[in-house]
């Protein structure tokens, strides 16, 4: 491990804290997460199956854009 790894860990920790604060204070604004068209939800009497494929694709695109922007700025 080197100093660069430490910097990445600090940035990741700060990002997790910011995300946690956003979810804590604005949880009602995120009610659409997991309810997008294309998310698979099957509910039976004794079981539930949930596969949020559209939500995962949306988050993947968003994270890809954010990471690429950060890499270009640094």
C-alpha cells in the first residue's frame, strides 16, 4: 500500500458519509429508486423476488459518468 491508496480510501469514506447524509435527510425524495419500469418484482404468498435491473443500469451509468469526470479533472 502507498500514499495514493490512503487518499482513495479517504475520498471513498467522505463519499459514503455524504451519501448517508443525503439518504438520511431526503429519504422521501428517493422513493422512485427501485420502482422504475423494467425492475422485476414477483411477489407470491410466501416469497418475494426482486431484481432492480433498470435501477442498476441507471446507477451504473451515473457512476461511470462521475468517475470519468473525476479522472479527467485530476
